[in-house]
């Protein structure tokens, strides 16, 4: 080891210089050891997070594919009496529901205002009053009445043969003939978690299938934000699935 001596300084002064250098080096070493320890901790944390990430990816890879039914592309729910009820999401799906899926023993629901879905109850002529009320509530909640902030909406029920497509009518629109049965449901809806499946629709229908649900009403919260709060309250479910069951327009969780 070489030691440089400044001949212009005394022995004590040269010793002082090296003493100061030694103190400075000691402080740097201490700081370097602290930084090294912090880096080790951060590296360990990153390795743990990476392991969790790959574990989740492996779970997704091995997770069985969810069974998709033909009616999942529409608004849908199972009534408290066990009837399948499906509704249009836009003009095209309204057309498909009436032209392709409405059969003799079904019942059709609609509102008097534009921007309403057509809902059908499969084998609806056998259904009780509870199913009819639930379908009326779904029709109203998924209609433009929700976006307009209305507390209720008039919904009518008819038979498939009363719905006619006439020349000049735009896509998704039909002419209604004959007597109508009217309902005046409250505009509210529910989203529930049944096992690992998200379901949504009229309050009483969802209550009949799972106790784990939230009721929503007209409000100002955006769909994406509301879906996150619903997921938290339910303790599970995919955000995209929750959003599918939310009406168009602002909403909030009913206290």
C-alpha cells in the first residue's frame, strides 16, 4: 500500500488528511451497505410478485371455459318461477328476438317510449304474475327511461301474433295490434353472485337465486366505477360480466 506524503505539511497535518479520508470512506461504506440491503429487499419483493403473477397465469390457463348459452348475447334472466326471459340490447337484437325467438306460447314485453328493448318470456302463457312483473321491471330498467332518470315506466305485455313488421318501419321497430296488459314497475335492478357466476336482472328474480346480491337504482356513478364497488361487495365476479347487467345510464347501489 502506497501512502502519499505532502512535504509542505507536518507529520500531524498529513495524518489529519488521512484521518478525514478514512472517516469519509467509512460513511460511504455505511451508505453503500444500506443501499445494498434495500436493493436486496426490493429484489425479493419483485421475485415474490413475479411468482404470484405466473401462478395466476397458470390458474387462468387451467381454468375450465365457462359454458355459454345462446341467450347470453342478449339481456337475460331466469324468473323466480323458473322461466327464461330474454331482451334486446339494440335494434338488431330486438329484430332477432322477435323474428327468430318469439314463439306461439311466449309473451312479449315493451314500453311505449322509443329506445326500449323487446323482452320475451319463453313459454310465458304458463307463467304466473310474479314472472310478468319481473319481466316488466327488466323491460323498464333496460329502456331509455333509466337514462332519462325516470322513477317508473309504463310497460305492456302482448302475445307474439300481435307484433307485426310493416313496411317503412326501421330496424327493431314493430307495429303492435290488439289489447295490451299494462304494468308500472319501479326502475331498479339487481346484480348477484351465484357460485362463481354473475347474474343480474329484476330484484325478486335475483333474490330467488342467490342471497349474495346488491340492488341498484338510478344515480350518477359511471358503470366502470360502480362495477368495481359491486365486485367488492359481492366478493367476486368479473368486472366485464357485472357491467353487462347494468342498465344504460348512471346508477348507484341502493342503501
